[in-house]
C-alpha cells in the first residue's frame, strides 16, 4: 500500500481519501467575475490588435463580423469599427429576444469593447504586408484573444449569436451554423475582393481555430490508460508505488467469454507513458493496454479544477 503521507497523484480510488492534503480554498464569486472580465478585456484587445496589424491591411476576411467589416472597408472605405458596432448591437438585441437574460452583461461588454479597441488601434503601423504571414500571425493573435475570452466564459458577440439563432430556428448543429456563416463571409470576400484573399482567409481561420483549442486546453498533453489484466493487484501496486500515480478500478466483462475482469484506469503525463508500459509489461506480460490522448485533465496532480480558480 502507498504511504498516506505521500499519496499517488492523478485518478484516485474512491476508498483512498486524502485527509492530509491541503486543498486550495475556492475563490470567491467576486474574484471569478473580476478575472472573467479582465480576460474578456485582454482577449478583446488582442483580437483588435491582430485584426488591425495583420488582417485588415491585407484584406483578409477570415469569417465573422470582423470579416464582414473587412469586406465593407474594401468596398466602401467605412472604418471597420463602425461596421462591427452596427452589426454587433442588433445581433445582441436579437440574442436577448431569442434567449433571454442568459446572454448576460459580458456578451454586451464584448460586443461594444471589441469594436472600440479596433477603433483605438486603427492607426498603428502593421509590421508586414506579406499576406501569408498576415494570415498566419493574424489567425494566431485572434485565436489567442478569443481563447482568453472563452476562458473568461464570455463572448464578443457577432456571428456566433446569429449561429445560435439559426441553430434554434432550424435545428442545424451549432458547429455547422458557425461554419456556414464563416464560409459565406469568406466566399463573399473571394467574389468581392479576390479569390486569393479568400484562400488566405481560410488559412487564418484554420490557425485561429487551432490556437483557440491550445489556449483553452493548454500545451500539456496527458494520456489516459485503460489496462485489462488478470493481475490487477500487481499492476495496481506498480502504478501506485513505482509510478506514483493514482488509479481507478472499473468492472469489465469479456465480450466472448463473459468472464468478469477488472479494468484499471490511470492518467499519466506524456513523459511517463514509456515507464507505464514497462511497469505493466513486467507485472503482467499478457495485459491488454489502451493508451489514448486526454485533451484536458482537471484535478489533483494535474490542472486545478476551474471551480477552485
């Protein structure tokens, strides 16, 4: 058995509480709301900065209300901030009409603050006129900004609101609704500006989506391992003692034989996978092991749970 003064990390057996572990006190609601608003403001500024430094000077309309504002600016020379306000505010009001008060104050703040930052940074000098670099770095910056906004459980409004309305009225999935609206914006850019700009916009949109995932889930990669073994005690001790990771015992049943057999679940870091496989092989050479990526792991031994932040 493992020493209770130094228990293993990660997934834990329900029968193994940690009385000696000092748990972080949950932060107050006021602190969480303040942090959320700060993330919204910083994220909105990052989106506006990337928009004015990379996307707008190169006429890259990579979806959303910002993409529409690029097209309008290219066709009518109207400042993008004004177009974004004109579209964001009615969309927010429509969101209130369809979804009620759950849209909340933070969506209203995002709908107003983002165009304001776009207006304030409009005269800053862009660092490059290369459209490929602009698509990559613009998409990266917008992804970082939106990732921060989403981590603050907020929204900048825009076509995301329209996508939710379409989802409610038509039954289309939210992902398809968002992709359809962004696709229409990029297609319009290809027709009204140039096909080449639309291609760069696709690159920017791809980089943005991947960057949002990284910001929300983090760079650290964890692995979840399911171990089907006839030697559960030996494998458990190897994981608990030698690897210093916790585990959970699940009840499994052979699909062919109908025999009951335990399935051990543990979560380890990327750098611990090789050692885990070696320990399992040593404890039970016939064990069946499934190792899969875990996008995000919350809890003791890994990231803090968001409710405790």
